[in-house]
C-alpha cells in the first residue's frame, strides 16, 4: 500500500545525487531505507519534502544495522508538523561505522531526535556544517547518539529544542567549539549570546 512505499537501497557503493524525494501519501512509514549490505552509500544534494500536515513520512531515512561508510552531504530535509507526528528524520537501527554528515539542513517536527543514532555505537563518525530546527518543543531533540559512539562533531547549530536538552548528545563524541543550541525558553550554549526582543 502507499504508506509502505519507499526507495530501498540494498546494494553496496550506490551514489544518489541531485534528486527530490517528496512524500505525498498519508503517514508513509519511511521514505528511504538502507538495508544491511548497503555500505558506501553516498546521498548528495538531495531535497526531502513532506507535502502537507497529513501527507508525509514519519521517518525520512531509515538505516539498518552495520551499514558502513554512509555519507550524507548537501541535503535539505523540509518536514511538516504531521498530524500523526514524525519520530525521526534519520534513524539508525544499530551501528554505522564511519558515518559522515556534512553541509545539511533539517527543518523538522519530530517527537524524538531528528537524527537518532542511540540504538548502538556509531564509531568514527564525522559531522560538520549542520543546521537543525525541531519545532516540537515538547519532546523534540536534536542529534542523539549512543554514549559509546566516537568521532568528531563541529559547526552545528540546533535550535528550538525541548527544554533542558543539548543539541548533540553522546558522551563518547569529541565536540568542537562551534556546536550551539537553543531551546524553547531561549536557553543557549556555545560561543555566542543573544537577548530576546521585548
């Protein structure tokens, strides 16, 4: 049926570039899935979109366990606050060694982490140049990784999260000096400060 339709990547070393993925059915479970064995996938310059508050994907990209060397670069995720409530934009089922996320923008409304890598360790990941907004200020998180994950994260701005959460979590990660976040009550962290207009 329509809500189970998806773009499925099952082979290794695929390259997908310069396409637009539009979710235009009711509560699509996953817009794209990457199966175990889909190692070395490159997702470059892709725009992911929902269509309305009822027509969209609950998860944009679902990654099976032990998918190695996944690279996502130059992607824009434009997600709607769905009536059924999306859970994640990117969700990892397990480990994903050497995951790379660079130069991406997330405009999301998720009831959990926009990027959810908390199921298992993602070792040697690299994240740089990401802007992220989660408009679910009740339950929304930024990027959440398993505490055994390792790697480098820098140049990330995550805004409008639920109260008292950080934009990037995972105690084993090396977090650079330019990771900033704010939440619904305008608490912030990072090398900048601002005041709210009266």
